[in-house]
C-alpha cells in the first residue's frame, strides 16, 4: 500500500522539516511515532486487557529515525547540513512483520501472535530531478514531482508440525481371591506351590475364557 505527495525544489529548501514530519505521520497513521516503542499487540483476538505479561506482545522497532531515537530535534540535527533543493534523511517506507503460530487442538487450532516487528526504510535524500531549467529554479519553485510513500505488512507462520500424543495403555493387574477356585481346589495356596494347583488354575481360566467368547459370539449372531 502506498501514496504519493508533490514536492518542488522550493519546498525541499524551505520546508524540509515539515516534509519529514508529514511523511512519518502518513506512515504511522493514528499512532504517534513517539508511542511506537510502548505499543503492545494482543496475542489472541480476545486478549485480556489487564494481563500485559502473557496476553500482550511488545512491538519491536527496527531502524528508528535517529533524531527521534536520540531525542535530538530535527532542526538541530539538520543544522549546517542543509543543501539547497535537497531534503536529507527522509523516511519513505515502513514494513510491519507479524509472526504467528497455530496452537491448541489440531482439530481446531487458534492463531496466536508471538512477535511483531516494525521496520523503517533507510533514510533517503530527496531531491527534485532537473529535467528543465524551471525545475531547478528555487525562486520560482516550479517543476513539481511526486514522492512515493509505501507501507507493507507480512505474516510469517512459525507453526511447528503437529505431534499426535496417545495415552499409554493401562496396566491391568487382575488378582483372584485366595478361594477363587473353591471347591475345585481345597487348599489353593498349598496346591499352587505344588504345581498341580497351577495346572488346575490354568485349565479353569482357559475354560472360562472359551465360555465367555462363545457367549459373545452367539449374542452377536
């Protein structure tokens, strides 16, 4: 997205400071440039306004204009460096990068903002290109040309591949009571130690299992 505004050699020479402030105001919109470093962006669309630590993401700023970053006044920064027909160090572009990830259930993931960065373009010396003599006439101020401002936004998806997690199979510890095989075995503990009890127990368990599967098969039919 972008827009253009007209300039002339005369305006560059006499209103450079106003042009700089005006171009930054157009790039920033309703957000004052001085408040940019204090901005926060909600991680979700319904972020809690009272929780600034986990629900709001700070905005990182790159290439902040030097005069603003150092607190130096624009006119003081330009003192002794102004050239006729040239407006130095104008900012003509801004790029916003939004980094997000899809979190939560794989069936219904939610987009979460994890980072925001605002980058300003490199300072540019704006001047009028002299195609005719009138364009370079400071007194006349003729030969207007257009300067383009651009603002862009990109979204970067940093979602990691979903990993399926299954619950561990439960461990079933089935224990029979000591008199489970009564009256088939009189003294279960003694026969179990002797070996004959183990044989009888195994036969009974196998018989019970076969009977259960037989009943289930007949009920299914």
